[in-house]
C-alpha cells in the first residue's frame, strides 16, 4: 500500500465524518419537529393559529431537505472526484 493511498484514505474518512456529522444535525432537527410533543402542539392549536404554524413547520422541513440535499450532492461530487483519480492512477 502506497503512502499516497494512506493519506487519501485519511482524507476520505475525514470528509465522510464531516458529512455524517452535518447530516446528523439535520436529522436531529427533523426528529425534534416531528416528535410527539410537536404533534400534540399542532392538535391543540386554534383554527386561527394553524396557518401560520404550518407555514413555519413547512419552512423548517424545506430547510432540512435543503441541508440533506447539499450533503448528498457533496458526497456525490466527492465520489466522482475519487473515481476520476482512481481511474487516472490505474491507467
């Protein structure tokens, strides 16, 4: 195993760790806004409050979706970069 491969492996592990950590933050937010107490909160809302609160909830869901989408795109781009480097090293 070459020294370059070991350095690359550490970089891959570091990048994956960062993506997993950032994704976990978004997933924790999702758990928080979909937990039982949030459900109870929405069940107890008066008719006049539902629209505003649903707007807020869906805004939070869109933000979480965007964060997870960004992390997925970053992983995809990193994977393609690694594949390209691997193909160049094999040839």
